[in-house]
């Protein structure tokens, strides 16, 4: 079986999850589900990033022991993942014993290879970003991200990042899809071309981190600890290479530098194969502005789930924002998109066709005698999955599902054009063929929509009595078409119109 490995960033648990976290994991979930339905053996990894100064400080401000604080917030991330129906295969916590062992082992390997040396750091650090900044990057006393910075001077271990400039540039050239989208790759390349400094990878002024082997007054820099989460599930396993390296790391644009520069350099240092791709998505904004607690404009997707239903939220987040770009969240667009694409195009089609079959064809899939145009319509429906594969392989999630919307349009047009109601008394055979074609198109639509709206798709496929194992993409062909004479269940409303 072909393997596929997809990851999300691991999230800081200094607060409960918000739209940004949920968005990133949702994208990975849709890709993971798509690949599983396409016959791949998928490994989908997510989790929490629990060490570092930010966690330590926040827990202290709250007056809670830091591990307890991590446990409480991690539970909220797991709850949110369940609410969102995320199908992860492994949930990693950087406080897990096997992760700590794994990273200490990696550290030792880096030491043995001479990739790490002891020195002294003097420079800027932003706790909010958990990032070191060069003097030249500081703007009016702040990090380029707007985060406050503090001056740090301490003994520190360094990773020889400066040794990797040429190898990294070669990587971007030889593996042109390593960083996507393209325009973000150019940002990465110019950052690397501008010259790389060795990276401070340990701290001594606090202790909430993984102790450096043989020098426990140092804890490891949280990003070194965090990035190796992607390797931990395979550490000390018999066949680690079966999923390694990742096919795609899904990350937000704000953490691209860590994934596209530091991460491959770390892997090169210990001779582990490099990931195939790092894809950086954009940010959800509110009226063009960044969401932030201080602005009070932070959106909680879970209240939307409660109010409108999970599948609408999953669908909207993936369809509305071109994956890669920034985009403003708007309540009006939420209503418009869900109503126009799911309620009017898909829900309504299922309702009309299945009710009609119950009224005028005994609730049974009728016999068909296709003309050339019916045959062409069905062949085009079966071909949609191939277009979707091409989009998903470029992480163009919004475009992949636009193909299903086009198919739903085609089905509605087919229905209006062939108007089965108008030939009910004059040409029953033709009416039956038209109904059969429509039911078959609904089967295809429901199977294709399953990665993004799994519960609703399953409801449609239940109505059509399609068994679980027949919901895979290799069933999208004439050989596996729905059988005539099989019974349909009574229709139920799958995508109710949202009115306010
Ligand atoms: N812990 C690090 C990642 C370590 S990965 C080895 C981290 N965590 S985070 O909790 O701050 O955020 C993780 C993700 O949430 C990022 O990919 C980030 O882009 C995403 N988002 C945070 N706010 C966002 C929006 N407003 N919109 C979309 N995603 C954004 O960084």
C-alpha cells in the first residue's frame, strides 16, 4: 500500500485553541482523509508544543504548576480535535517520555557529528514567537512580527547553521516543490541568501524544557525540541522508514522559516532524509486585521459549530479561503457559501431526486438505458476525482472541492434539462434513465465530498445504501455504479438552509 505522511504544527498550549489552530489541523485532516479514501496508508500527526519560556511564564502568571497548566490546555486541544472530527493517527505531546528521549538522542548525535558547540549568546529574543532575532531585523524595538523582544546574554550551545547555507540553496533548487507556495519559497531563498548565523539552541535562564544531555543546567531551545516531534513516532521503531520522510508539513506562514530553513538543516546534520514538502498557508483575518486578544476580535469556530453544525464550518473554512492566501472571515460569506453550495446545490439535489424516486419509482433505483449524452455525463462525473487529485497534490484544497461544486451544477442542469417530471406519464423508460443517472451522480458527489464533510456525505451514502467499503475513490467508475433495483432509504434533510 502506498504510504502518505502529513503533519500539522504542534500547538503552544498557553491558551485554548482558536480559529488559527483549528484551520491548520482541518486542512491536514481533509488531505489525510482524501488520501485514505484514495487507497493510501496514511499517517496523520498532530499534537502540542509544551516547553519553553512562553509556557513557563504564562503558567507562572496564572499561578498554576506548568505541567498541570499544559495538561489542562492540552485536554482542550484534544476536545476541540474531537469536536472537529479530526482523524489524526497520533497525538504527540512534547512532554511525552518517548519524545524527550528521542530529542536527547538526536542532540547527542548532533554533538557527536560536531554540529553543536558551546558558546555565548548575546542578542534579541521574543518570548511570544520563541524566536531569536538579528539586530538588523528589529524595528523600533520590536520583532518584525510585532512581538516585544528582550536582550539575552547567556552561555549557550549553538547549532552550526552557517554551514548549511549552500546545501539549503541547493535543496530549494533541486527540489523546487520543497517550499510552497512559490512566492513564499522566494522569501525563504532570499533569507538564506542574506547569510545564516549559527543558531542558539539552548537556554540557561529557565528550566522548563528538555535537559541537554550531560549538561543539565541547559535546556534545549523549544524549536529544536518541537521540530523533532515529526520524528518521534518513528524513533526506535523497527521500520521507521515506512512513513518517513513526511510528504507534507502543513504550517502557517508565520512559522515557515523554522520549517524551511532550520528543520532541513537539523535533518542534514544527522543524515535523516528530508521532507518532500513544507506548505505554508495564510492567515484568517477579521476585517483585514490580525485576530488578537487585545483587539477582542478573536473568532471561536466552536461556537459556529454549535450553532450551525460541524460540516458547514469544515466546508466553509476550506472552500472560502484559497489555501495559501490570507483572507478575512465574514459572517455573511459563511451564510452565502454554505447556502449556495451545500444547501442549494447538493442538499436540494439529493432531496429532489430521492423524493421523486420514492414518489414515482417505488423508492427503487430504476433501470437505465443510456443515450450518448447520459454516458458522457457519467464519464465526466467519474473523471472529477482525477482533477481533485491534481489539486490536492498541490494542497489547493479550495480548488479540489470546487470541482465537486461544478459537478453538482452539472447534475442540477441535467435534471432541469431532462425534466423527469415532464415525461412521467409519457416516457417512463426515459424518466427511469434520467433518475438513474442522477442517483449515480449523487453517489459520486457524496463520495467526493466525504473528506471535507464526512458526516453529511455518510448520510447521503446511507440513503443510497452504499456500504462503507464502497465509499473509496476506486469505486468511481461504471463497473461499480449503483445497482438498479436496489432500495433507497427515505430522504432526510442533509444540508438545511441557514436562515437568520
Ligand atoms: N508551537 C509552534 C509550532 C511548532 S511546529 C514544530 C507554533 N504554535 S502556535 O500555537 O503558535 O500556532 C500554530 C499554527 O497556528 C501556525 O501554523 C499558525 O500559522 C496558525 N495560526 C495562528 N493564527 C492564525 C490565523 N489567524 N489564521 C490561520 N492560522 C494561524 O507556532
